C-alpha cells in the first residue's frame, strides 16, 4: 500500500508544489494547491464530507492527537495540510464552532475540524475525488459532524 502511495505521490506532489500558495485577487490567502481557505460540506458516495472552498476533499490522520499534527515532512509531501495565514472560514454546511486552528512553525495556521487537523491527498486529481479514503488504515475523510468516515474503505 505504501509503495502505491509513493508511486502516485511523487509526480502529484511536484504538480501541487508548482501551484503554490499565494493570494487571490481579493487579497485572501490560499491553502495547499492554491485552494481557498474555507471548509464546506459536500455530498459524496461516502455521505456528507468536508471539502475546501473549491470542492477538494479534506482528510484526517488517525495518528494526530489533541489537535496537533503528527504528519512529518515525508508525510506532508503526500498529504499537504490545509494551511494559511489564519484558520479557514465556515462554508456551506460546515459548523463554525468545529473549525479551529493549530499554529505551525513559521507562523502558518493549519485548520482543524472537531480537533482533527485537515489535509489534502495528492492522489485526488479533481474536486470530489476520495482516493485517499482509508489509505494505510490511517487516513479518512471527515464527516460534517467532525467524525472520521470509516466506511467505503
């Protein structure tokens, strides 16, 4: 399973890195892969799940504890964090009270939902993809209620 992840991750990580962060024309920051800093809910084959402002699926890592990320540099290359200069806003269907932030070194803020730091998966090529669901038995999409969605794996 890790070999499959690595084969997919390297070219996709390079493509995402080329997108970079930055600012929208309205001056608001962008997260990993150039996505807007918002957390919303979208219906999928897995039920109601969290997505960013552009519809890209957001995941949680079961090794994260107490709102802190345990995803090291190699991990982040495959699972970029939803980060920005401030926590994400609540989009359609997201519960504002569940959106929090975790400060990272260098001043970046990783958005958390119900205590779970949020990530993207580089193997998701388009909005709505859920290719990271259940990978290594440690990565799962996050439901609208803030709980990990463990079905569909």
